[in-house]
């Protein structure tokens, strides 16, 4: 988690945005956003709808270009980082290819770009081991339509991890799931984060989810999308579901709600 | 535990039996209706003494299948070849054009209106022109069968290739996939359900195309036999030929459906 370096006064950055703006035609989705994402940290991204949460992830992952300002990912341009598979994206719906089995879906990133010399990782977990990690051992050959929504999302997470990314961008990945499945996947995600040391940017609509997962919560405000505040969540890990009833947790949640109301 | 298991089993059994009964009824009902209609037809013809050249009894038609099978068979195969070749040619061209359309808006703008125009010409009006161009041989019929298959496949294939979700394309972009990787790994498989619904239409229409082609000019084939038996008042042969034509369509449709079930498993 880069603790040695921070002692020397340098905290390694996963991403650095300098006065970055994103425009879609006349519409400004993000304006003058300056932000440093610390490597290895878990960030929740929270804000009213239309505040550019998804756009922020798409800006970092080279899906939308910055109209002005600059974005660096691990000291490289976003394009270099994309070609080096430094980041992976988990979408709101699992976006699995319906004709491929769970295992084949996880293997997809390893098949693409092989012939063009795109860096593909070696020595990490195999697709089979990743499916086991997300609790889908025995369902390798199932087609997506044979899996539940939660299982499909877990396949998507396994697929995101297959290239050993250093940044995991998650756009409301559990938004469409029921609460029990969501709690379960939240815990699993924290385990994966602690084990791999990956930097996570996790967009959510849910204040409790944001507090439960994040070390820091990026609060964005809408029209145009700007950074409102970064809130540190000083709750120890491992976090348990029942911690959400603790007074500290509730204090954080109500504080975030207050900030959100001003956005 | 064992008691519960047995209870669950006996609970499942009547359910299974009910499903089986329903499945049987589903298959049996149309068959029974068909048999009843044939019987009504048979007795209707006999009771009202309908002259055989106006409408033959089903038993007469059945006799044609037994006694004149070589005649039917020798006319079946040419139509079969024309239909299959037309099916392959028309769909191949439609698929290739759809791929071109999806990759180039210019190609779509240039050729799509022409494809629509060709599709609006009634096949009966187009057939004589094609027979004049290609002669009375096999080629004209294959071209007519191909033309009739072409349009539904083109439209469906274009839609299929464009049916990829924006998120899938974002995924491809994040993986830095090349255009050809997107095509082979995402677009083409996505289009298969659309393609097969078009192929199922084409499977039956290509037979119509071949028969219409034979009406305009042929001495062999089911279309030629239909005309010949009509003009000679051999109505039993006419009916048998009509049934055989429909049988050819059903066969083509079944083959396409079977391959769909083997290929599109999601």
C-alpha cells in the first residue's frame, strides 16, 4: 500500500487529474476537476445524479477524452495505461458475452490483443482460480443466462482481475442487486482489495455502501460536475456488516448525507 | 430425511406427469385436427360426388405418391437444388453486404436504397426478366430464389451486427480490442440470433422463388409439374406436387431450426 514511500514524503499516485474537464457537445459533464488518487486506496465516489461520477471513471479509463486539463494514470497517459492494461472496469450490468461460459468470459481479456503485443500478465491467478476466488467454483461452464445477477457480477469481477490491474474502476456494480447479495459482494470485494492491493474507484448511489467500503469518499457536485469534498472514513478493516449499526458509522453516513444535500 | 425425500419425489412425480401430458396434448392436438380435416375432405368429395379434376380425394392424392413416385422425385430434385443454391447464394451476399454496411456508412447509403428498390419489385414481375437474361436453365431459378432470400437477411443481419450493447463496446475499448477482434469476438456472435430468424424466413421463401422461376420457363421441377398437371386436369398429381413443395419448405425450415438450436445456445 506504499507506506514505505509515504514515510519518505512521497505517496505514489494511481491517478492525477489536473483541471480536467469533459464536455459532451454543449453539456459540461466535468469541469476543472483536480484530484489525486492514492495508490492502493479504496475510494467511494458519491454524488447526486448528473454529477459526473460515471464520467470520472470513463475519463480515467480513456473512454472519454478530456476537453481540457490533463489526466495521468500511474505516471502514464490514459492511452498508455489502457494499452498496458493498468486498469479494469466493472460495469453496472455484468456485460458478459452471453454465448461464452463463465470461464470463457473471464478468459476474454487474455485473448484480446495477444497478437498485437499488448502486455498480458503472467504468473497471476488463472481464470479458474479467479472464479474460485469470487465463489463460483463448479460453475465454470455455466452460460451467463444460467447464473443469477449476483453471480454474473462476480464473473465480471473475476474478468476484471484476470489481467492483474492496478486500478479497478467500478461503476455502480451492485446497483441492480438485492440487499443480501449486495452485502455479500461488498464483503468479498473488500477481501479482494485487501489481498491484491489494487486501487479501487467505486461509484455508488448508496451512502451506507460508500461508507462501508471506502477509505475515502469522493463527494462530487452536479451541474457542472466538480469535486465537493473528500471525506476520510476512519473505520478499521476488516469491516463487518453489523458495523453499519455502530454510532461512528451512522455519524459518517449522516455527515455524507448533509454534504450531499448541499450539492 | 428419507421421508421428506420420498414426499418430495411423489410431489414431483404428478408434476412431471402433468408436464408430459401437456406436451403430448400439444403435439397430438394439431395432428388430430389434421386427420379430422382430411377425413372431412375425403367424405365430402365422396358424398357430394365432386369430379376428380376439380378436387381429388386425399386417398387419390396418396395413391399418386405411391404409384407415380418416380415422376414426383424426378421433379423434386431440380427444385431442391435451385432452392438450396439460391438460399446459399442469397444469404451469403446479404451477410457480406450487411458486414460492409456496418463498417461503412457510405456503402450503406449507396446500396441500401437499391436493395429496397429491388425488394419492392414483385418476384412474379422480376422472374421473366431474369429468365430472359439467364436463359431457361438452372441459373435463372437460383437467382430468383437468391433474390427472394436476400432482403430479410440483409435487414436482420445489419440489425444483428448493430445489436451490440454500448457497454460491450466500452469493454472492448478498455481491452484495446482491434476492429477485427470486435467483429469476430463480439459483433458476429451477437448477430447470430438475428441471422437465424432471417434464415428461417429464407428457408421457406427460397422454395417459393424456385417454383416461381420454374413457372416462367422450365420443363423440370415442382413448378413445372404444377403447371403441367393443372393444364392437363391431373388434379391428383397437382395436389401431390403441392404437398411435396410444402414438404420441401418444411424440410428446409427444419434444417435451419436444427442448426440454430445447435449453434445459438444462449
